[in-house]
C-alpha cells in the first residue's frame, strides 16, 4: 500500500467515528476519566548508573486521540514501513535518499552500528582530552569561549548551555550565529581577549556567516595584543582539511562524520562548547540520557512508543483537523530557548512539499512550531489559545524538581499555572457574554520531567528528534535534507557579485541600501 493510499484509508476510517469533545472523551470513561488517563499516559524512565537517571511522564489524555484513532495510525505506520525505516536509522542504512546518506547522530551517543559507535567513541575521547587539557591550562588561562556557528551548529549548543549552566559554568560561553556585527560585538564586550578561546563550528568550514564572524574574531584577538590569535581557535567540522587550510592546527580540530546533520549535531564535536561549560561528566550524562530514549524508540512498539505516539498526535492535528501551527510552552526558565531549537528541528526537517521519491506530498507536512516560556507567555499569547479562532495543539513541558533555591512557593506557583492552563484549555467556561466565553475543547499534551539535569535534558531533545523522524516516515518524506535554505543564499551571492537579474522591487531596494 502506498503512503497516499494509507492516508486515504485512515481518513475514511476517522470519518466514520463519532467526533467527541475532550470533555466527552473523559465523561464516557466509566472510571471517571482514570482509565483514559492510564491509557493515554506513559512513563519513560531509565537508570544510567553513575550518570544519574531519567524519569519523564507523558500525558496525551487532553488530546482528541483515542483507541480507535490510534488503531488507524498504527495501521498507517505499518503501511508506511515505519519499523524498517526505524531499523535503517540505527543500522546505518540510507535514510537520506536525496543525498544517499545514512544519519548517524544516534551513534554519537552510542546507538548505531558497532563501527559507527566505535568511531564516535574515538571522536568523543579526542574531544574529552582537548576539553580536559584546556581546563588544565594547556592554552593558558581560558575563562571565555566565543562559539561561532549558525543553524544547528549554534542552536543546540546555545540551548544546552542555557539549560545546564544556570547554577555554575566552568567557562563562560557566548554563542554567536548572526552575521549582524552587533551580535559579535556583544560577545567581545563580555569577554577578555587575553583569556578567550574561539570555537568555529561549520560542517563544511565554508559557511559564509560563520567564516566571516570567525575572521572578525581573529582580528579582535590580534587588535587586543594576543600574540598568536590562530592558536586560540578550535575547529568543529566534518571537513578538517578545510580547517587546516584556514589555519587551524590539526591538534585543535575536532571532526565529526559527514553523516551527522547540522540540526542533529549537538551530540558530536559541535557539543564542544557545552562540554567546556559543564564538563565532560555532565556532557556524558546528556549523551546517556539521549541514548536511553534511543533504546525506548528502538524497542517500544506502536502507541507504547512515546515519540511515535507524539507523531500520531502531530499528524492527526495537522492533517485531519487542519491545524497549521503547534505551540510549545516550557514552564521552566532553563528551557526558554527550546521553542527556537524545535523550530529548526521540526520545520527544517519536515517543512517539505515533496516526498522521499520526489513526488508531491499528499497533504500538509510540518506545522509552524512556535511558543514561549511560562508564565510569561500566559500574559502574551494565551488569549488567542483560549478564545481565538484557531485550533492550536499545545505542548506543556515542566520539571517536578525546582531549578532554584528560593521559597518553594515560586516553583509551586509555576507548576500550578502550567497544569491549570491545560485544564482550562480543555474545559473552557460558558458565558452569555461572548467576550467572557471560553469554548474549551482545546488540546494539550504534557511532558512532566522528574528533574531537568543533563541526562533529562538529553532525553528530552532525543525524544523530539525521534518524534520528528517518526512524523517524516508517516508522511513519506525525507527529514534529513534541507534544500529550501539554499536559494536565498545563492541569490545573496548574486547580489554580492553584481550578477543576476532581480525583480523591480528587489532592484529598487538594493539601490536604496547602497548595494
């Protein structure tokens, strides 16, 4: 059965089912909703030994999914060859057909073929030795790192560092991605050039924005009397030859495999600034937490598989209910950057209009991912969620253990607000005054972590990677290419070279901007 035929069958089946509100799904439960909660919730946990443990409760009961709908999605997963695609992901098979590549980011955390895992372990050991040497003063006293990258080479490290260094950072890290010179100048202002290391992260070591920023960083070191600016550079790349040509000593080049994509590269040497900030022990715990989710994703079947169940929900709302966006709200200041990270992971991976065979897709693909941090977002965008005209599925993410040492009232209020918002979105409140009427029946899912430490953080990110992959398989698309980002880059180069013809509007704007 083709993917298109499988979708047609699923949609026909859903059309025959009674459409129930969320409140009705609970009221039809003879146990007062307890059976539904038990059926639509799952706990993922793992003991990581010396590296800690992870515990994560996932609650999908406030979504419109039910047993019959999940039966249909499980049939779709079978028809689309989900099991084989999942096996290929971990066995080094070609899962990026347009570029003829495997996707071996899982091997970076110990999940993959023996050969890929052995290579990853060697690369991780090399990174660990360099991190240890720098911490021990091999490059002089290093108190600051300016990490220069863009896209996945910046978003992952920035999120991890922000999440894991609120209490203490071994080294002060500033992540710079924007070509706007103000971003780099801000990092310069916060760092002492005499004690600053520059990390340059680029898969090809040719990325225009990254290499321009890197050159300016070297000039800043030189202007501030650093005797050997080039000796303060660490290169993180899949093209070490280009890094050597650029002037980086091979002892300070940390390579990673070509088969590790940018938005999946946090687990590779792109994570170097994270290890510099938190130390190799916490970095290893982050990898172990991610590997625990790999194990769950590889072994759990059907709706018992957390990331696959999440993908069922995502596709139900985007394709069946016509939702064009999905909101993510982290009720934890340490995860303030998570929506930005998920935007790239999900929209660059699955924002496609062609399937893996190059044919038009049969329906909507990735919704627009957006969000914020609670409780700030409640006073900014929740008006639309509760009373607006759009149906927007919401993910809430929170940790039971607080991240602060203040009065417990702070964290208690945070969690109460988080849980209350999900309850209010579902229940609503009737009123004869339309301005005060809450329609309810608005879906949400909950990710409740026991704690937000390095291992749990790694587990959370790996969960969303696999959720994205599972969604792609169900839609029949390739999540590992990103040709959509190339056209604008090519046209920017045409403007720079003075070649190419542009529309009248762009030509006029170029003239006004002095280009």
